[in-house]
C-alpha cells in the first residue's frame, strides 16, 4: 500500500527582510525576488512531503496585490495540498509586515507544482497526502481541478478528458 502523510507534515515557514538589493527604483520588492523566495519555500514543503529531490514543474498565476516595501519583513508559508503520482501541488501564502508601524498584510498567494525525481532526474512516486482541517480538505478537493487546468494549458491533457473541469463548467439554461 502507498505510504500516507498528513499535509500538515509539509508545513514550511520562511522569513525574509526586504533589503535595498531586493527592491526596484520605487523601493518596492521586485517580483522576481518574491518568486524566488516562493519557489524555495514551496520546494522545501514538497521535499518534506516526498523526502526526495524535487523540481519545479509549473507555477500558477501569481498576482501581486500590494507591494512589499524596503524594510518589510516577509513571511512565506507553504504546504502541500495534494499529491498525485510523482507530482505535488503546494499552496503558498505571503505576508508583508511593517514592524515599526505594527501592520501586516497578505500580499500574494500561489500554487506551485513540484515533481519528485530520482538521482537520474526521472519522476518517482510520492506518498499520498492526507488533509485534516476543513481548509486543507477544501484545498485538497480543488487540487484535482487545478491540476486538470494546468495540464490542459501545458498541452498535456485534452479538455475532453478533464472530467472534474467539465462538471464545473456544466451550466444550466
Ligand atoms: C517536470 C519533469 C520532471 C516532468 O518530466 P516528464 O518526463 O514530462 O514526466 P511525466 O510526463 O511522467 O510527468 C511526471 C509528472 O509531472 C507532471 N507534470 C509535468 N509537466 C507538468 C506541468 N507543466 N504542470 C504540472 N504538472 C506537470 C505530470 O502531470 C506528472 O504528474 P504525476 O506523476 O503526478 O501524474 C520534467 O519536465 C523536468 O525535469 N522539467 C524541468 C524541471 C526544472 O528544471 N525545473 C526548474 C526550472 S528553472
């Protein structure tokens, strides 16, 4: 039987300070630096789940709602939502904190997909991911639809085969 692990076992938190070299000319955090940190924190979460080397397979749309500023403390939280065969979806939340002002805002949210690979770089199966809390269950359930959407967009799945997505878009007259 396939090994099972709680999704909460993959929970990873990373804290960064926005320094001058991380910012653009408006003194806001550069998007590329943010995505670099998101990639690292989510790769660690995927490694914790799989106990394997992982590679980034895809990054879902990352939107930048508000700009973290120079001197902000950035907290990135990542956790596996669901594992398939060799791939895992990871959910990331990002917060920016202005400690002197006593304010903290959520700035980003994204889903990254990682694939566990062996020493030769070939995909290898990972444990099943078991959700516990209502929020984890909601993310777990939605992961199948998100996987189908990204596989269609990357040309790896035909829309016709995406049963969950088709059901979602079944509109009544
Ligand atoms: C990701 C990678 C290992 C997939 O290899 P592959 O030969 O296409 O393997 P497969 O077709 O067997 O797919 C393996 C898994 O990857 C998933 N996958 C592949 N491309 C994907 C994509 N664009 N989005 C989401 N999942 C993807 C498949 O759905 C499959 O998942 P499953 O095993 O859970 O069903 C390979 O494409 C790779 O090494 N890419 C480069 C990764 C990298 O270097 N990332 C950093 C870039 S800077």
